[in-house]
């Protein structure tokens, strides 16, 4: 059962055009040489990487999960808050007795699917088998980019017990069969079986193709009676999360990669640490790194810079490795073969 609680605005009639809120820095102003250089760098980066990835799309490796042999036993860990990074922007959360999954992407390749082939970027870390997940209460979709809304993965997760919350103008992209699919606008709150979910505005954009810039893009704040969590999704630097500072957040999840040359769309690690602090964050779980080659920085650079940016508080950067089960008390590393060790 999903109950809505609208805060400070009225639901818009029809679709809301989000194109006006896309990052303005991608629009070239007259005589702006700096922006011209940035656009040129983006174009060169895209051509260099994606041309090879398109050729690799002829490999039929759309979705697999055999690397992981054992279900993540989050229920075995006491406490009302548990998190596990499953690659890219996919986080498995338990808040109270609710299971939440963010931006599920388990495919070996993301992009445009034509028949048995997917033309896009290949996965560099092991994929988790979605069949091993616990029964999900909620799936959060931040926006419709292919590396955040992966239709093959979503089809594997269809269940009449699972609710989906997504950004404006993306409902029709979600496969049928879920208990509910709700679009959430910025500053609106919805309740899912006692879990409060509020959408915030990141500094990003939501278009899935060149022709659908009206699609929305969200960050989410999740709250129970005892904990608050921020799932930022994709964002460039912004001061929007400072609005959370009064009550803070037990855990924040920010993307730390794909900033070179995409700094207008993806914050670098130093900017992420600043936003985490502005939000009153306690623990930071980095996402959007080392899973897909989406940019030009070395794959291990984002995490290295993240730990340096923490400046003596590296212990607050958690869930750094694939399969780590984090609670506020301790971290357990679960390996692909199912073995587990305390970290």
C-alpha cells in the first residue's frame, strides 16, 4: 500500500517539462571559449570510448550473475540500518524491516538493445544475480539514463509486492507487474508502508535520448523513525543538500566518478565530500565508480581522491568494495564465492 503526502505544492496537470532545468553549462554562450573547450573535450571523450564499446556490443552478454554464488545475508546483521554496494549506483538497503534497492543495474552491458545484442558500455566488475536478492519493498529510480534505469534488470525484479518510485515523466519506461509505480516531483513526499521518501533536486539532467529532455531527475531522502538516508544519485556540485543540515543524515550515497570531462554533470570526490558535510552526513557510501568506463579518469582515481578528500576521516567512507555489508557498527566483506570476513 502506497500513501502519498504532498508537501508545499500541487501535482502538475500532465507532464512537467524538465528540459529547462538541465545543466545550463552545456549551452554555449557567445564568445565563451571555456565552454567551447569543455564541449570539445566531452565530444572527443565520447567518440574515443563509445566507438569501441559499440563494436563490443556484438557480444551477446546482456545479463549474467554467475560470479556471485551466495545470497547477501543482510538479515543476519543486527540493527535498523544495513547497506551493501552492488556496483555502480545500485545499493541494497535495509531500513527497519524494509528492503530498498536503488537504480538496479545488473547487466553486463548497458545501452540500446537490438534483439539479443546491447550496444553500449561493458561492465568491469562482477554482476550480482538479482535472483539472490531478498524480497524487495521498494525500488528507487533516480533518472532514466541507461546506467541507472536498466530495463533488462528491472524485468528480472518485477514483483507484485514491490513498489517503484521514479522521477517525473519516466513511469512509462518501467516494466509492468510491480505493485505500484509512482512518479515523485522535487520536494514531494510519499509514504511506502511507513517509510517516508522525499525527492530532492540534484544538479543533473534526465534525458534518456536526444529527444526526451522533459524527463525528470531526482535525489531521494529516506526516513524511518530512527534513521535518515540520502541517495543523491547523479549530481554535479550543488548546495541543495545543505537543506538537510538541520537534522543531518546517518548515511549519504553520492556518485564520485565520471567527472572528467563531465564535471558539469558529475561532481568530483572533493566536491562530494563538501556536499556530504553540507548535508550533515555521518557516513558516506560512494557510488558511480569503477563499474563502467564512462569517462577519462583512471578507474581507481575516484576512490583514491575520495579518501584523500576525507582528510583524516577516511573511516567515514564506507562500502568501498563490492559486496561489503555495512552497518553503523561494523563492515563485513562478502566475496563472490560466498565467503565472508570482518573488515
